C-alpha cells in the first residue's frame, strides 16, 4: 500500500503492520466495524445478530448473522489473521446449523437483536 502525495505527485510505500500489532481484536474491533458498516463486505447486508449461539446441543457462536437483499441468510466468520483455524470448516458447520432455521425463527432472532424488518 502506498500514500499518495498529490502536491509533489509522488507515492511513498507504507510500512506493513498486522492488526494485532496495532492492538485490534476480532471481537471488539473487526466485528464491530462490520456490524456497523456491513457493506464493507461488498454487498448490501442487514446484520440481524452478533455472537449468535441459538444452536441446539452446542455452545458455539458464529460472529455475525445477516440477511442479504434477496432474503438469504449470510454467515460471517471474522478472522484478522491466518490463525491456523479452518475457517471453511467453521463456516460450513455454522451453515449446517442455520439450515434448519425457519422464517419465523429468523424473524425472532432479528427482533431479539433489536432489528425490525
């Protein structure tokens, strides 16, 4: 990444740093950024729940649950770095958990979080 100096018509390379070096965390920073500005993910999304844990027989939580403009559920699992976790497996697992949710359950989830359609 480069900084552009319009006045001098020059670019300067920026030093690469990690989110952790800057003190940012997944839950308190990245998750909040995306919850408040979900279009940063490249599409129109309505976040209906953070830290969703409404699954039977498990205490697992998915980071953000959203609905896209077509009404489909969107599962958002945040990672700030390559922590070695298998994100694909995690997302597939959460998708399987959410696949049994009915429309009325989804509406209830959004109302619990304060979101109304």
